[in-house]
């Protein structure tokens, strides 16, 4: 296994999460009193970048924030995580992204996002990152930034022979031109159902969804199945790797932790099964804690 810290390039979003913990999620028109308020750094891109950094990666994070207090705070937090922030871009006109999150006593959540500067991270902002892509072992992206930006980076990285991993969240349809540039896609059940046209309800339907995605051009598929674990599909063969059983407190960043951990393990030379077990362990620890980045474990906890 590679003894050097792997180089991980994460291109994606950064938000400030405003979290209210309540007894149950409010129904339409309902007000739920008695909640606890927390404000944490978040955003799928930032969460995955922090996870990769804490778990052993040398991380370069590409994102865009506003010039407001939220943006200033985000940049300070990212620097404290010992990642390269030279590609954190500033927008003079747009506010920083925010997410409003409600979490119930079972750890389930609902999230509303105001993208702000994240929605203005465009290909023309990234014309100078070719050297960063060249140095990366793996490129990891999500879908809280413009799709044209994801397509641009995937095309450039694939052309350079880099491993490109896409966590297709939040769920949306994707062009096959993008899918064919991906080394791996990591949807959850909802995202896999939308992308493949196969409703994922169990292991068998997850296999069929994964098979459909490979026919669209993706080389490897990992479908996360919540408390059931994660299913890999490569070269027509599937494997379900069970999740660890824990008492969930907050599942907000579980998928992000899984993805950050997965790319670190793969870049270190672990095979896909080993990498998924590593990622399952990291995400299991994260759901036992409140918050997004606050819940992410470090490498010592996993080892």
C-alpha cells in the first residue's frame, strides 16, 4: 500500500449549515417548538474535502464563497483542516451558500439549500487548475455546483488519465457524455433510481440499477444503501458490504464522509472492497455525532 499521503482534488460546494434538532420533522404548515439550534460548516464539497483531509489525504479544495462573514469563516476553517485553499475563489456579488437543516430524534433530516456563490463556480474560473488536476491521484466531485463545471473538470481529468469519482447528489439526471468520463459513481438509493430508471428497494434492484449505469458508460458503481451498507458493481459482478450497526444521532454528512473516506482508501491502493469497508467505518462513526464537519472522524479513530 502507498505510504505517502495521497493527493485528492475535491471540486464542489461549501455552505454554512444552520441546524435545528427537533422531536420530529415538521409537516407542511406545522411549527415544532423546543428545538436546539447549531450552526456548523457544511456543504457536500467541503464535507468531503474535510473527511479526506482528516482521514489521510493531501487535499486541494476548489470552491467559491462570498465576501461575507460566512465566507470568511469558511476560509479560516478550511485552513485549520490543513488543506490547500489556494483554489478557494471569492465572489464579489454573490453571498456564501447556506443550508437550513432540521434533524429529528431518530437522526433523520430534511435540508433546504441557498446555493449563493456555489452556483457561480463556472468553468471559466477553473482555467488555471490544470496543474492541480495533473498532481491529483483522484478527483472527487458532487452536484451542488453547476453541471457544466462538473462536466468540464471530469473531461479534463479523464483526458489526463486521472480517476474521477462523482457523488451525484443532490439527485438529478446526467448526460451520458459525463457518465462516460467517470471512473466511479457513488449514488444513494434515490439517486441511483433516478439515474438508472430502476427503482432501488433492495439488493437485487440495486444490482440492476448499477448494471444500467455501467451500460451508460460508468466504469464502476458503488450504491450506498444507508444502514444496509454499500453495494459495488464492477465488470458485471456485485458485492454487498454490510454497514456497521450503531445508534444514529445525526445522518446529515454520512454520505459525504463515506465518499471522502472512499477516495482516500482507493488512492492509498486499497481494493474496492477494502475501501468500502474503510468508508463504512468512517460513516458509522459520523452518524453517532451531531453536525456535518463536526461529526467527521480522524484517521486515528479508524485505525
